[in-house]
C-alpha cells in the first residue's frame, strides 16, 4: 500500500518553489533539492495522503 503513495511529493517535508528558471523541489528535512518521484526512508506522508491510505486499507 505504501509503495503506491510513497514519493517525495506526498511527504510533509516536501516544498515546491517557483523560480525564474522553473519549478524547484526541496526536502526541508534533508536540506537539498529533490524530485517529486524520489523516495527516501525518512518519508512522512501528508495528512491527506494518510487519509487516502487508510481508506484504501478498508
């Protein structure tokens, strides 16, 4: 179940910034640029993602 939702874009630490050169994505926890589809072990899903995961389990 987690594999379906596990990605940086669904994590509470994920931040997107619009810059002149385009969108830049960062992990506030790790402190560096990332991509939306990357996966790290420190992943903590956003509340809305947690709710979706719970609905899928039922």
